[in-house]
């Protein structure tokens, strides 16, 4: 977040710069134009600062609740999840000017929420549960707890445009990449992409939050793989829009997920993959 003093100095610089570079006879127009530009910058700064302050207050409230309900968090799986989730969310909050870092930190926070210990499956020589299936199971539990429909309002209002951008983006659509790699059976990827957008629009009308979330995170999972497996350039122009929209979605959704999980301590969230173990 840019300090307000820096924004003010930059605004005055723009007014002065706009005044100097034009003809003297246009000075009045230059001044008025510069002032309007300066006011716009201040408004944007105030809006961003307000959003940042709201997120920080939300984080503080969630941390206070976590400490109150789980004072011995290391002894309680859900308390440990909340500590880890909120710590990474806080780190993402700091990275407001770096969408790549913000998305990655937020994904770690999300993973802290839904990841479970699969040691028993490995010991019994069973394959791990597919990540997307694990996410779907997790969303089933969260949606059940969302009696006030906070997620629905978020999807329909605050992050609606970002969701639409993500769903329209072929570069985080798995079928597109499979076709690019020579899988001819995915030659109709564009038709299925457009069909899926129609189904999501229908899901919005029918309040089918589960389908929207599962479809959205199927795309975000591709983006996650691109970033974490070195399939994208840091601050690369090619994937800028999807990274920024993905970060915005996660930043908005994670506090609600944390709140709903703490509303359901009786729900079986599973054991965290790596419990906190005290040194011997």
C-alpha cells in the first residue's frame, strides 16, 4: 500500500508537470486538468487505504477470535489450521503491490484450510485423493455452514467481474493446454469452455454456489500449478490479468472461509498434514 504522503507529493508533481509542458495560454486549463487528476489520485488512494484497513481489521478480528477459542491451538487441529491460514493470509495482505506473491501466499493459506494428512492411505498403499476432489469435499462442508450466504453475496457482488475474467481465460483452462500438447480429443476445448460459462451463469441464477466454486477453483488450480511449478515468469505480462484476478478472489474469500470454519468446530476438518510437534 502506497503511503498517503507519497501520493500527495506525486499528485503535486503531476500538476506542476502538466502546467510546464503546455503552452502558456493553456495554463488555466492545465491547472484545472491537473487538479482534477490530483483529486482522482487522492480518491483512488483513499479507496485503496480503506480497503486495506478493512482487510487488516478483519484479520485482527479473526486472530482475536482464534486466540479466544483456541488458546492451546497446537493441541487442536482446527486451531492450528486457523493459525497457519491467517499467518499466510496476513503475508498476502502485505503484498498488495505484488499479485504473484499475493496469489502464492494466499494459496498456501487456502491449502492450510483444506489439506489433510494422508499417511494412512500411503501406508495402506492407496493413492492420494486428487487435489480437486479434496477441494470439492472441503467446499461441501464450508457451504453447509454458510447459513447467512456470505459466500453467495461475495461471488455475486464483490468479485463477480474477477470470476468472469477467470472463467473466460483459456490460458488457465486445462483442456486448452492438453489440446496444445497434441491431445486431439480436446479439440473442442473452446466449445466446452463456452458451455461451462453458460452453466456457471445458470448456477448463479439457481444459487448453486458449490458448482461455481468448484469450477472457479479448477481454473485457479491450473494457475497455481503454473506459478509454483515454474510455468510462468515473475510479473510476466502474459499472465498478468489471471494472476491479479486470482489474487483478488483468494484475498476476498479466505476471511469468510476462516470465519465459517471457526463456526463449525464440530465438523471433521481432518488432521493437518504436519501437526505441530515439540522438540524432544
